[in-house]
C-alpha cells in the first residue's frame, strides 16, 4: 500500500508498506483524507524528536475496512474520524472524563508497519499519511456519510485542539475578552470556538496580514499585526485593560511573554503552540501577583467520543466552519508540494486526499 515514509531527513512516497492485522479491540481504517498539522512539520524539522522510519499524519478520516475480535463499534463500512488519543479507558482519569490525562496514552510509539522486513513506527498513535492504518476502536468516531472526508478529517486535531482549549481548558464564558496569537488551523478554531462561547471581544494576532480576512470570517472582532506596532498595547486597548484569556498558538518564548503581558488581572494564558521540549519560558514575576496564570493544554483537554459528534452537529447547522478551513486539497503524489506550501505559511489547512 502507499504511504509517506519519513526517514529522519526526507519524506518518500512508497507503495510497498504493510500494516499488521487488527488485534483484539482494534480496527483497520482506509484513510480517505488527512490534514497536515504543524506537529508533523515539527517532526520533519527535528523540533519534536521521534524514532524513524515513521509514517506521519494524525488528522484523518476514512472508512472502516476490518475489525478485530471484541469490536462491536465501529462496523465495517462506516465512515469515521480518527483521534490520536489512544487512552486505556480503564484508569481513574479515563473514568472521570479526562482521557487526555491517561498516562498510558502518552509517549508509547508503536510499530504496526513493515517495509522490506524493517519495522516502521506510527506517529501520534495514527499515521494518517498511509492508505490504511490499524488503531484502537476507541480512536474512531462514526460520522454521517454525507460529511466530506476532507472537512471531517480536520476535526481530529485542529478542531479538537483549538475548540477544546476554549470549551474545556479555558472555559471561556459569555462576554469574556479573548486574544489569539497565531491564526493558522488551530488558531482559527480557537477564534470560532470563542465566538460560539459568546466572547464579546476576540482579537486575532498574526504577523501574516493575509490572515486578516479569514480571522474576521471565523469570528474575530479585531485583527492586530505585531509588525505594525505594539501588539500588547493594541490588545490592551481593544479589550479595555487586557484579555481574560490569551491563547498562544505559536509557542515561542517571545509570544508567551507578550501573551502574558496582554492579560488582564486574573487572566490566563493557554499554551497551544509546541516549542522544543528544552525551551525555557520566562515572564516578569510581578505579573503573577495579580492572579494571572499560565496553563498547558494537551489536545484541547478533549473528549473525542463526545466532542467530535458535537462539533459535527455545529458544522451541519452552519455554526462551525470546516469547509472554509481547507485552503487546498492535494493528491497523494503531490505531498511534497503540500509540505512546501505549509512551510511557506500559505495554508490554513492543506488536506491530502487518497482517492483518484
């Protein structure tokens, strides 16, 4: 089968990858569409260390082709969105509705693929840059057949991460003031989730002026370009003394500091961008005394089995924008162009398609 194989230096399109049969509790999904996420690019650049060879990709949607023993749902032929969250479903965190805190779901790469006798790792418990993948049944959520795969796949990461951070981690309330640093695929979902939550002011902050129209389309009330002036003062002015919630979708030390300075008294900064693990962040200590806080956030603190159907209902009602997130779709053989366009910041989300 076809896949994109990353060897630590280059991505290669191969057609001889093999995936093992599903074990108990697992299913095989034929991937029809997959988004390219910043985390994939971070592995390619070395920002996120990962064993190789590996098949990247973790924003997928497709059709169930085979189920292993003990699987009652999903069924063969059903359309599904995949989730990276391979949580155990049995620990205290899973039982209390906090699957992102399941310790068994973190830092345990598998190698379900083989190529010419050599094992090949999966990424984020998925590897959606492959025609077929084997995953736990709980990593799939059945979706209506009429939802396009190219839009549905983005729910698996960009939407769960961005919207989940608003609803579950920050718990944005009506009339709150919000700032979003970086309005790519995740940032735009923060923006539209803040709109759905009833935020009164939503300031999108990005150095790419081309992002302005899209940010406003998704629900931003204002757009600030840091290259045009002091972004901290601009946000404070627009939010009247600071934001209640700042979402940093970049994760650089400089953006973390500026984001913290944008906060009102009692405000919180939610870090969604992923810097290298050894990056040190610093903020003026005096800002902490006024009940400001910095929060990490894994995968939007999401509950995929509950959140994915909710987001798709919002999509079907016209309140959550998904089709508009897809800047361009790419055929499988055009993967390298997709990567180049993403690195050039030309895409909100580019989507790889596996169909002819």
